C-alpha cells in the first residue's frame, strides 16, 4: 500500500510540475492574493475527480468516443488563445489592475476561468484518466496509487498558490507584471497551437 501510494504521489507530481495554463493561472492568482484558496481547491478537487475516474476505469470513454476529445481539443484551444490574447493586452496596457493585492476579479469569474483551464484541456484527460488510470491497474492497491496521485495535486496547487506570495516583492514593479503576462501569453498560445496540431 505504501509503495503504491508513494508511486502515485511521485507520478502525479511529475505530471503536474510542468508549467501550463492552469499552473500559470494559479501562480498569477497567488501573486495577486486573489481567491487563492478557492482556486487551489478547485484545481486540486478537479484533478482528484479525474484521477478517481481514471482509477475506476472510465478511461475507456476516450477510446470509445474519440469525438468527445476532439470537441474538447478545439474548445480548449480557442479558450487558451483568447486567454493568451487577454494576457498580451494586459502586458501592453501595463497591467494597471495587476497589483499584488486588491485585485478586482470576482470569485465567480476566477472560478469559471479556473474550471475552463482545467476541464477544457485535453492533456488533463490524458494524464489523469488514461495514464494514471492505466498505470494504477498495475498495482494491487490501485486506490492507494490514485490517492497518492490526488494528494500530489493538493500539495502542488496549494504550494504554488500560497508560495507565490514569496515572489510578491519582485512583482511590486510594473515591468515584472508585464513580463509575467507575456510569459503567460506565450504559454497559452503554445499550448493552443500544440492542441490544434496534436
């Protein structure tokens, strides 16, 4: 059980460490200190639900109904392109509303963005439903493996969201926000292009 749990934790962490649209959003919200707990919880619970579905054996959906993944792919690419364009505009405009504290973004708006970045990303289905789901079947206690992978998501997102405030002094300068927005734009557009070409 311990071996399955630690293996799941290590695998889950390795999948989630790469910078992506979801991680960039959590980082930005953490820097703004805006809705951090709700955003981190939403990301972690979403991952846990997908991992549970994968471990339970629902990975067959992707192979049985490939049209579902195609729809998600195009919707995700469109969303990422628009979100990248918004980040580019914020970088060009100087990000007047992008202060480390006192962000004007609403909780509902932040949660909708977070959910879109999570559930419209086909890679999250590949990582959680298919890969983690299929690898879990190699363990006698696949639920311990899945629990480890899900815990990795909770540890990562809450560390990223609340750890971002350690970088806050660097982001007191407007140029830092511009650079971050440009980086987020580049990440969003790169992932969008990758989704379209995938």
